């Protein structure tokens, strides 16, 4: 037996769900800009479920992970990353490395969903009014030191359709 406080995950989850239900009673609105949804949230119909990733857009990704760190301007076409520009020397170096995977916003949302399904210690997101993520924070294991991830999504611009 280990020394220190014992925390029961089921009990903590039940307490969190109870607090969320109590706080949200009578409120049917979706979270607004800056609203946070966490791994324990039950609001699956919130904005994170209503945003549809367009086939073409650009955005700026600032990533702080063990694998990908830096700021990147990302161009997505047909649901795939087709262009990446790094904002500084390290980011440019990573963008040129063929082994570096720069995600689409859709891939970031899939990563968030997977972390929630796997009951990650932290799987949080802040959303814009249109439901697209602005910030995603992940930490699979509270006791690991190399699995934290922070993704900030800014300067999002859906592609404009050109005239036929």
C-alpha cells in the first residue's frame, strides 16, 4: 500500500458529473467562445460536435508537444495538409522534415476524442462560437512527464470559392 491520499476516479467522476448537471440545470445553450469542455463533460452535443471541417482552409498552429513544437501556418486542401510554413528557424526546420506530421484541425479533434475515450488525465478544449477548437490541452497520464500536449489554433480562414 502506498502512502498519500487515495483518490477514487469513479467517485471523482460522479462528483464532477453531479456538479456539472447542477451548474447546467435549466441552461440549454452551447458553450461560447472560450468555453471549456473536459474529459468528464457530458455535453457531446456542444459546439465541438457541430463544427464541420471544411475541405479547404488555412490556420496557424502553435504546438507544444514532445514531437512537434513551434508555430506553423498550415494550408489544408481536400482534407489534407498541402502546405506548411514555420514561423521561426526551428519551426521551418520541422516543417521541411518529411517525418514531421502537421495535423489538420480535424486530426486534432480526433486526437482529442481518442484521449477522452481512453480516459486521459486531461483532455480539454476551448471553442470558438462556431464550434471550431481554439485550444486543446492533453495529458494522457498524470504521472508521465513526456505526454503533455498543448495546441493553439488561430488565424483560421476557410478557403473562399473561386468563381467558375
